């Protein structure tokens, strides 16, 4: 089995920064893609960013230019750097990964980490 564990969330003032981490552990041969999603209170979960196995990145328009997704393949860890935070960025942030293990490809979600931006 594979586990994804997010960390790095917290309370920050508007304009501030946070760095989220998503550490994958378990029977991992490689991580194909890693995404970040977020879910604000009373809203549906929305996609934020993706980084592919080749390092290509795509961002939602709402975070483009402010957030940066990256990964460390040696550590099986993904990151999301959040800069110039706004109150509307307040949400639980989840990482999602497609992992190749001995049985093939499977997808996994982390438990989420809370980001609260005060205005």
C-alpha cells in the first residue's frame, strides 16, 4: 500500500507564503503524476496544479503566477509553494498521486492540510 502525507499548512496573513509537502511512502516504483487540489468550506474540491513525471507543470488560472509545484523524485515527495496568498486561498489542500507499484498504476489521496489566510 501507498500513503500520502501532507504537511506545511497553517495560518498566514494575506500576502504571506507557505510551502506544502506531500510525502509518499510504501511500495513505490515511481510516481507518475502528482496533483494538488483544494476544498474551501461549502465548495467543491477544485484542482490546483499538476506536475508530471517529466517535470511539466500546469496551473489553475486562479493560482498561476503565485503557486509553484515541484517534486523530488529521490524522496518521493511533492511540494506546493504558495506565495502572495489571498483570503480566497483558504482551504484544505490535498495531494493526489498516480503511483506505479508492483501491481501496476494506482491513484492515492492524502489526508489534507489546512491553509488559512487572514485578511
